[in-house]
């Protein structure tokens, strides 16, 4: 009620006080980052207790939406785990869905208010939390954070909210910087990230520094790559790299060769295009530990993006037994680039490579500019335009035959 009211009593007029068009139906939204390093059972319950302080007398939440996900993920990538995963957490708070479920169904459910402990329980990214607030406010749903002051001016409340969101964003950036720094040192020290490539297994490094038990329990030991107990895997990896590097074979051709001798080139299941191309491109086969080849946070579930080689982190020294030398690995990448360029040119370069292979010659890219690529064909160098016209392809093939 304003302090500047009418000079006479108008409280008996029908429109003196506006009556709400719909009842209050508050819901809870919360989040905890992980199920292993935090305790969702206690954290979610604590968040509910704090958010409940902003309920009006006699009110209770009509639904509960919470996730066990990183606050750095967008809403559409949260809550994708099976319900069985949430059931075993034994959280004493019912779960009607996650953040994305709330955004999708809030209007249909008649939600009037969304209450959370603080803004970073929605997201650590300020853009994400703003987008969620905007989508809800557009359909008349108020978002309330329990750590914000009551009363005062709207500008003061908004300033507190935005400062809190900035703090969450800065925390996110700091956390990412510290995490990246730790992962870089991990790679430089020669310790492995992720699954070991086909010719390797992982072993605990007895010389790695050992930390005492951390706040979240026993820390995972550091591991290095070691040759797989089946020595044939090293031979298979060397051969498939050689077939690409020296003979410029496509993945399908390499698969045919390896699959024809299963006792010599063993594989669990079968050789696939992705496995062949992944091994040829994997720099860990050089004996160096390499990190940051892929970016997994692309906004698309299950997809990762290849980072440019300039962003890769290499161990300064060879830290495990190499399958190929660094120079051989580079040649294989050049051969792969040549095959892809040939495919993009409608198969022109593939025709040249096939003809050269029949004559016992190899074709290797030696350099390029915007219009031409320099190739080494046997002992000669030939500059070919990009793309290669059919007439030029036939001339190169005829010249190779004449020289042979």
C-alpha cells in the first residue's frame, strides 16, 4: 500500500484492492554438483529448508525440481541420468524433475513462484540463470532466492541478485582456470587422462607424489601408459600407422588388411573406421602424453569438438614406450589430410595416389598455399592446383608411368 493514499476513505470501492487472479503455487528448485564429492541427501534437504523460509504462512512447496549436475551445464543437458540413479541417493526430498523439466512444464503446472537457496543453484553461468529467469518471468512466474534481502527498493534487490550472479560466474571462471592448470601439470608429468589407447594399458606410477586422504575420501592414484600385455597390439598399431603413412590407405582398406589376419592383429569385437582413424590421429602413440585435444563442453550431449593442435598440451619428454616416432606420426597426419583433400576434390588426388601405389611410389604433401599444393611423388616434386582438374590428373598419371 502506498503512503500517498487518497484524502478520503475509498476502501469500500470494488477495485480498491487488486485480487490475485491465480493462487500461489510455489515450487522448489535446487542443485548439487556431484553425488561422489558431495552428499545430495543432506545438501538438497538443507537447500529446501533455507528456501522454505521465503514461503508465506501456511504454504508448502507443490513440487520439487532438483539435479545432481554441474552448474556449468545448460538446462537441456541436466537431469539426463536415469531415475534409478536418483533413487539410490536416498534424498529425503521428492523429485518431480530437473531444471529443464521446470522450465518446460511450469506454466502447465500453474506455478506462481520458484524458490531456490541462491542463484548459483540454478546455474553458475550468469547467462544461463538470466535466461531461466527471463523465460519464467515472461509467463508471470517470479523467481525468489532465499539469500536476497526482503523489503527495500527493487533496484536494491536487483543489485544484490546481479552481484550474486557475477560472483557465481567469477567462481566458475576461477574453478575452470584452476582445473585446467591442474590438468596441464598432470599431462606434463606424464600421467594419463581417460581410457588408454588400443596398444596400451595403464599402471599406477609408484614414483608419483602421494597425497594423504582428501576431504572426499581416498584420492585416485596417478597412472601412466604401459604397453598392453598382448604384444601383438603394438605390432597392429605400428602396421596401421605405416599403412596410412607410407601407402596412404583409407580406413576401409586398412580394416580389410588387419581383419584378414586376426591372429596377428587381434581386436575385441571388430576393427572400425572410428578406431582406425582415432589411433592414427592419437599423438599418445609417439610416447608423449597429450592433453586438451578435445573440448567436451559443446552444448550437445555426447558430442565433442577437436581443438586445433596449437592448443594441445604435450609432455616435454617421452613418458611411455612409443609406437611410432613423432616424425612418423606427423607424416601420417599429412597423409590423412591428403586423403581428405582428395575426397573433397571429387577423388582427383585419390586417383593419383592409387596410380602411384600401383607403381610402387608414394605421394606426400610437402607444402601448400591458397591455390596450389606441392607433392612429393617418388623422387620428384609436383605442384598441383586446388582443386585438381581431370586433365591434370591424367597428365600426372601418364608422367609417372613414363618415368617408371
